[in-house]
């Protein structure tokens, strides 16, 4: 922003920072001189003079560049680099005859010989295209069995622990699913599904960090409807044990999505809710 202010105060601005063109505006100063580095510029100074400049006289009436009439509303970096004087005559009303011809307008293209830098190679981290049944291992960059990795989620944070997890609960996922998690005070997963279907949503949890009940309480909503309130994984199953929660007959929202939102309960000592895995299966 400081560069914008300096340029604007001088009365010109590079609307395209790599285009080599400066568009002339209304200076804040009556006179300013730029001292040019001879190692990079052929000229010594470039001076801007705004005759009769005042809070009332903010419109350019006419201009000269190095003593010659200048009708263009722009000049090039080469003009600046060569040094010289841009002199503007200011007035209280716009001069509609100055800089108004099409030939006086700034060029819309790039200078001759300009080439854009090569674009970077496309990312190999392609979005996950879901197909039913959906099986996601939360917080992991790697698949676990038929559970796909959590690659495109930007909310919350991830954590993992190399622990042995008891997966004897009915419907439990492979143990590796419970060794990672996505956590945060408030985060959501959105899964596009066919609009007219009905679905079973299965959520997987395991407490692999808090080792006592009452430390982590969380709320879960599916499409805005509460399905778990003050849910305590440790109180439900203990430490390092899989917990599976099934929610049948879920219908998509108006956009054709199933949205699973996980939030820390307001009264939770640990304000990081968590989840280890999600499954969505057509009924």
C-alpha cells in the first residue's frame, strides 16, 4: 500500500506492474524529482511539475513531456528511464479534449516482445471424486483399507498417534482409521450425493489423546440437525477404543449434499472436537 500511495502522490501509477506503462493521474504534490540510479537508468532525474495544483484544481488541463505537448494519458517506463520532465497544468474542471482520443488512451496489451513466465506444472493433488459408498479416514494423507485419504479438507487440523486401538465395536473400521483424526473447534465435511437417495451415515471416533472422561465434549450435526450433543468418546468407550455411531435415513440438503459438522461443546475443557472416519452408504 505504501508503493500505491507514493505513485499516486506523484501523479502516475503502473496499473499493470509488468506492462511498462504508467497512467497519469492527479498529483498531490506541486513538484517532485526522482533521482535515477545511473547503473540502471540512462537519465539522471525525472521531475513531475503540477502547475496551479491545489485542492480545487485537481483536473489536468494540458501536459508537456520534456517541453513538448503531451496528449497521451500515459507514458512508458522507457520515458521515465531516459529522464526528463513531465509538466501538468491543473484546473478546477476536466478538460474533455485532453487525453480523450482512442490513440491517447493507455494500451490494453503488453509491450512488444513481452512474454509471460511459464506457468507451474499442474498439481498432482487432484480433488477426490466421491462415489458411493463413501469411506473417509479423517486427518490422513494415506488410505487405510478401503477408506480414502483426507486430501482436500482445508478446515481444522490433523493429528495421529501410533497406538493399538480396540476395534471390537460393531461396525468398526480398520484400526488404522482410528490412529489419525481431524480436530478443531468447528469444522465441516461436505459430501455431494445423488439428491433423491436416502443414506446411512456412520461416524468413527476413538480417544487416543485425552485419557479421562469429561475432557473432550463435542456436538455433531448432519445437515444442520443435531445428532450428538455433549458427546464424550472417553466416557463412552474409554481410551484407545473404537466408537461407532450410525445415523440411518439421512436425506441430502437442498444442494444435494450431506454436511457433517463437528464442533466443540461450549462447556468442553478441551475445545478441540475430533473425528476419525466417516462412511456414507446408500440405503
